[in-house]
C-alpha cells in the first residue's frame, strides 16, 4: 500500500521540493548516509535546522546504494531520486568524506551545534582459518559494493567488479547478504554456486519453541536460492557444515575448501547449543571464489576512538534507545552503529527517533548562524567542500 502511494505520487509529479519556510540558524552534522542518516537528515531539515550529511562513499545511500544489489533496489530510480529531492530541500550532502581517517571528526563537531552518528555496522565478521589470505577469498560486502559501483559507473565495463563469471562460487553464511551474493553470482554467469551454513536447516513449520507472535524461524526460499536452483538444478544451501581451511593452488590462488559436517547438541544448564564435528565427514569441495557473508560485528573503531564516545561490549556506540544520546553532550547515535546489525526499517525508525532527540536538545541551544541566511543544499565531494565551506564554518565558530 505504502509503495503504491509513493509510486503514484512520483508518477503524478506531486513529489516536489518543499524546503522549510523558516530556518532556526542551528547546524546539525550527520555522519553516515544510509537509511538512519537520511531519515534523520530529512526530519531535521524539515524542522528548519541546517543539515550537513557526511558519507565516506562517492554516492549517498549507504548499504541501500552499494550493499543491496541493483535488482533489489534501483539506485537511480529510488535511492538517488530521494537524495536529489532532499538536496533540493536544503540538505547538504558531502561525499568521499571518511570521518575519523581523512577527515577530523573534531572539526565536524566544532562546526556543528549537534552531531548524529549514523555510520552503520560495517565491520564484517571474518573467518581467520588457514588460507584466508588466498586470492579469491572476499568479504561479501567487498564483492557486492564493487559490483554495484562498477555497474553505476560503467555498466560493468570498467573491469573493477569482482567477477564470478565462469567460477565455482562458495558463499559462507546465510541471511539477506548471502542471498544477494548468490543472486549476483548467478547474474555474473558463475559455473556453480554453493551456500554453506553452519546452522541446521530450519523446519517447514514453526517449532514448539517458536510460537506466534515471535518471528517465524522456518525454512524459506529467497530469490537467490530460487534462481540458483533454476540454473544449477538444486537449492544451493548445504547445512551443518564447518569450513576448516581454504586450499592453495600453489600460486596463491584459491582452489577449494576443506569442510566437515557438524551435529548440534542441546543446550545444557541454560547455555547455548553447541556443535561437534562428525568424525570421518571431512571432505574437499572445489571453489574459485569464496564470499564471506557471516554478518557484521559493529561500527569500525576509528570513529569512536577519534571522537572519544563510549561504546558497549559489542563495540556499538553506547546510547539508550529512545534517548539516543551518547556519552558526549550534543552527540547522538542511531541505526546499526547503536543497536547492531538490523533491518532497514529499524534504521529509518532510529534515524527519526534520534532526530527528535536532537531537535529537543537544540531547543536549548542558541543559534550559531543568522536564521535569515539562505540555506542551499546539494551534493559535493569532501575535497571541494573542505576548501569552499568547511574553513569558513570553523572561522565562524
């Protein structure tokens, strides 16, 4: 229903820029251009604040731009269209701005009345076993991002995508990211795709321990699984297997994996279930490419270290849900960098929640600029922005 409404609005030309009639003269900086950052920027801009959003990639959108493949979310027709609308309404987007590395976060904070951290949970879970450094072993997001960027830049003609064409691809890990790796590999023309999962195959219907209204942990077939089955003749998933090592072809290239079957044992004394290896089940499977899709551990440490905000035991920015305030005054956190890896809908909700908390905080802050000053949005690379705008703001404060 919601999709039909917004699609109709775009078709009829109802979605036009509506910048706020009154500005507050208060500046907000947002680090991270994914769903949480975009939701916060949209809401704060509509409240009249001057919003600058910093994104380390060369395009705005976060995982919705470079993580989710184009066949699931059209980058030009959906993501970029919304970014362009927000820019026309006064949001300033700064691309290629890697805060905490090339860009000093303290300068960003000093030039703002408030700061929102919406950097996502981009640190991938690794598999540090023998052969991890072989050519052909990649993180899933490395593969997916390179593919989408090459597609948008050149229609996959620049040779910068990590191609699966003619290769036997093994995807380790399930979930949406694993499915996207399968679907993308099929489209590249992979010879075969195998998906290894450590957990048992879910049941066809809810188990007694998984009643409604809890999320149904049941066997599902996503688009990637269906496409692989149609092309290669079988569902690509192999359950209850552990990867022991990656095998070298003698020249530093991946040529296979050693895997072993496992059995899960019930939890004892209230602890989590554990698995044991099945004796004699070790085997070798061929592979030209491995994609690690085992989830994310949290935000990269560089930003927290540079800013000095507290983190929780999982390395996420420490901020209570509903308040979104970090250990630093005037600094808020939202999305995956606060709650951990989650869904886009949660990121949007947290971005709006953090925006409301930031707006409440700004009510007690004196304007740092003349509210009558014209606010012009746009999309500009960091190098150009730092020369034209950032220096002026730092001098002003």
